[in-house]
C-alpha cells in the first residue's frame, strides 16, 4: 500500500482540480482517474514480477 500513496494522492488532486475548473464534479472525477492511470495507479502484475 505504501507504494500506492503517490498515485492515489495524484488522482485525488487532479480530480478536485479538474472538478473545480470544469464546474462539473463528474467530469473532474473521471479526469482524475485518467490522470491516476498515467501516474501508475492501475499497474496490474507489477508486484508479481518483482518478487
């Protein structure tokens, strides 16, 4: 969980930022999730390869 703190915090940050900028929280959350994928929030299989 410790390695997921940065991507989760970036997702929340961008979600709030885009939500406030677009005046639409639904689009802001969706854009925040997109930015979370950019920062590696959904890295499937990464942990299994490193062990």
